[in-house]
C-alpha cells in the first residue's frame, strides 16, 4: 500500500519513523487516494460542530489535529495565523484534539478548551494555552478562564465533571481512524501535511486546492 502523498518537501525525520513500512492490517493508512472525496464529505459534516476560524463556505478547509502540550504545534500557530490573513475568506481552519499519551497535560487542556468553547471563547483560550511557559495544572487552567473573564467556579465545575470528555474521545477516534501519526497533522482539503512545516508547504497545498476548485 502506498504512503500518503506529500508535497516536494521532505517529511521530518522524527515523523518518518511513525509510518509503518508494511502495515500488518489491511486497513487504510491515512487517506488512500480513492477515499479522499468520501472522507472530505465526512469531514465537512463533522467540522460544522468543531471550533473553526474562517467562513463555513471557504473553498479550502484546513483540519488541524493538535495537542496543546506539543512544542511543534505551538511553533506552527504563527504560520496558521499568517495563512488565515493571506487567504482571508478562502481558508477555514478547523481544530480537532489529538492529545498524546506522552503529554499528560494535553488531555485536561483539551477538555478545558472545550469548556471555554461552550462559553464562546475557544480561540481566546486556545491562544493562551500556546503561550510560552504554559502551566497545565488544574489551578492554571481555571486561572486562564479567569483571565478571559469567565466564571471561575462554573468553569471549574465543567472541568472537574469532564463535561466534554466524549467530544475529545470522538476527535481521537477520528484521528486514529485516519491514521494520524502524530501532532501536528493537517488535512488541507484531505491532503495530509505532517509536522511543523514551513509556510511554503501550506501555501503550495492551498494553491493546489484552489486550482482544483476547492475540491
């Protein structure tokens, strides 16, 4: 089975080892070409309920599978911000949680961000989690909510009850079903880009998507 198609940029070494040379299972491993169109339809429906930036009708959708404790995810945030400015109205960014077991603070942070989303400030909370020196303790996560003028007691109750655990689990299941190898992983109209790649890699993928009519 062929590996997913990338741009001319070389896949970073630290991600290459995550790709099995010969999967023992016949299950597809990250977007076989024949499944791209059906998968896009599924992602389009799923993305409607996910935190997103950009117009719903944008011809290009970037789906990010991220981890709030992932250094490479943090490094990529300025690139995503720049892309949303450059392609204003043409690109929609959808965030999906993919907390890694090696990052013990990522799961609580993901659930906290969904508590913030329920109060209309997901992206503001998201941005705080990616600031340098982020603390992922319970007290800190509640403190970030306070910085956004949220009710700290209500937020703590949401966090302690793990109110959005199922939503995070759903994102993780979706990522595993797609064969997401690590974070950050991006799907640009279904085309995978893995790792903290330079902005040129994203521009190339977006240009290709726009040239194909956003399909």
